[in-house]
């Protein structure tokens, strides 16, 4: 039996999954970690935690493959996309990683606002602290010595790829999340580099996604126990791979992933540049295709925050969601008038307002505790619905939406999504959509299957999905809620600005 090992690097954990070519997961290995949420919106993480997690996972994966009498024929790597690591000439980290949620670059982004449309037209991205370019500019301006010592400034995926293969490169999916790569030429853009005052030699060579990026070195083989010479595939960014795993390949195919944040992705055969830049466009994990993407910066993390602070009495029950879920289920649609604006780290698309903050509105003496958790789920879905309407304007009618991510384990949230969007949502039976997308990409790159669609057909054979259909009465309730929440947001934003 042959095995493809998928490495999936998330915000709160790294997972290794041993897959057979049929898509059966023989073993799942997980290493947890947590970013440091510091003052002033700083979010960092010890870079070596990623290296340690990778080595521990691969050691266990080798042991698991041996127990199965199986051969690992390839490694597929997918990762969170916009975190920054500075490496010295020996490719050791010079400082902690600056994570994708970090907001320290707000002043840099504000100073570049006059060039916002210019940047968007070249990159397909909205000027935002999320992306890599402003982070590198901040490093040069505020930690000049580290910038000077840096041989390369990379993503987490680049760093892990180097550890395994000694190759440093950035695939197009990650490059298209930097504000520095030209979406039309697939090259680092000299004018943008000058605008951000970044030296091109600090960046890696750009390369294609979904292809072999290197091979396991002898040195890494000795550390991990993995056989030297095994090919390593850069499958692409985690959200792009999740899209593949959810079947988002042909134009108009759409998925919504709700975990730490929420990502709405629609496949496109060509880049779309929105004149008002409400939707961003990036490179798909499928070669020669693009994705239109909207994002909400804080989603499931708000539910986790509320659970931890208002439902958990000790650390040992932090991840027990029975109580909060029970309350959410016992509040009626509309949450008794309580409306959440889920902008706990600023707002993402469509407004891209880094100064926005979270808000519970409509609280009265008649409000009960049960109304708050439901309002969180409704607030997240309402924010997604606003972005979904914008994507519909590009691709036309969307009849079924594929959903995934940690929060979709909550069936109430899935029903709220169907009601809020006014259309059916489709929940795959296999939650590991990111890993499945990375598997399909690697299987095609290794020649196990002829193409990514063919790989998906085999992987998803005999798997059943759950369909959530909208409840007619709830659609009207949520239509009114969506109008009210937008009115509230507009009133707050205009009063502040």
C-alpha cells in the first residue's frame, strides 16, 4: 500500500494525515500550539514551534506507515498563508513569526491609502494588515538590523519546505497573498516593491503550485526517519486547498469555510478586478485558475472567546461546548433582538475597515444569556451573507453552497447559514477538506491520477453529504436582521470617520 502524507498547518495546530490514494485517512496526528495575542493588536508565535511540530508529526507518521506496512510516496504541504518569518543566511529564524492576524502595520497601510487602487489593480488584493507586504515594510522600518540580517523573508510554508528539502521558494498561491506579486504576470512587481520599499532579493523565487517543490534531504531523513528522496509538493494555501477539497474547481463553484475566521471562495477562469475592490482575487490551488475571495477575520474565535469567558469556570472545561450550544439552540431566530457585529480584529471584506470593533447591539432588560451565543452565530452568518451577495454578482445564481471548517460541527450554525443565505448548504461528510484538497493536488502531481478532478472523483466516491435547506419563516427574519445590522454598522462607521 502507498501513502501520501498531508501536512496541514493551521493557526492553532498542525496536522499530519496518512492517506491512501483512495482518500482513506489511516492516521491523523495533531500538534497544538497557540499564537501570542499581545497589546496593540500584535500577534506573534515562536517560529521554532512550527519546526518542532513538523518533526514530531513526521516521526509519528513514519511509525504509522511502518505499522501499516505502507510506503510514503510523497508529502503534500498546505499552510496558513500570510504569516511572516525572517530567516538568516543559514535559514534560522531571526525573530518570532508575525502572524496573519497581526495589526501593527495599520499606520503603514494608512500611509499607502492614496495608492490603494493602484495596488489592487496589480495584485487583486485590498490594502490590509493581513497581507505580507506591510509586515515586511514594518520590519524594515522598525527592526532594521533584523531586516538587514535577513537572507529571506518567507511564509510558514516556505520555512517548512526549506526544512524538508533545503529549497526556498514561494508558490503562486502564497505569492498572491503578499501585495507584492503581480496577479497578471505572476512575477514580483518592481513598482510595488519600490512602493513598499522592499528589496526583491529578500523574497523567494516564485514557482507553480500543485507541483513537486523538492525532495526530502539526507539531513532531514536522519532527523525525522523519513526516507530521503521522497518528493514534497507545495499544494497551495490552506483556503485554496480547502476549496479543492470542497469541489470548488469550475467557475461559479463556491465554498464557505468557517474556523478561526471565515473565507468565502468562488472559482473563476480569469482574474476579476472589482472597481470598488470589495472582493479580492488570488491564485487558485488549481493551476491556471483563480479564486474570488471574501474573508471575515474573526468568526469561530469569537464563539471560543465567549465560551471561555462566560461559560467556563476552569481551564479544564475550556473546550466543553455543551452549555453554550444548549443556550444557543434555546434562543429563537433573531436572538431576541440582539445583533452581533463580529469585528473583533477589525472588519475584512467587503469594507476592509481595520478600525472596526466588535459590538453586541439591542440588549435590554429582556435579554437573556441564551440570546448572546445565538447572536454570535447569526452575526457571523450575516457577515458572510453580505459577502456572498457580492460574489453572486460575479458568478450568477448559487443554488448550493459547500461549507466546511470547525464551526460547521455545530448543526445549529449550519441551519442558520442556510436560513441567512436563503439557499441550501452542503456539508461534506469528511471535515478534512483542506487536507483532501492537498491530497488531490499531490496525487495529480505524483501521477497517481491524471488530474485534480479525477483525483477528487476517486477520493469522494461513496461519501455522503448532509444538506441543510432554508426554513422559509426564518429567511424573512434574517432578511430584516441583515438590514438592521448594516444600518448599525454604517451609523457607527460614519460617526467615527
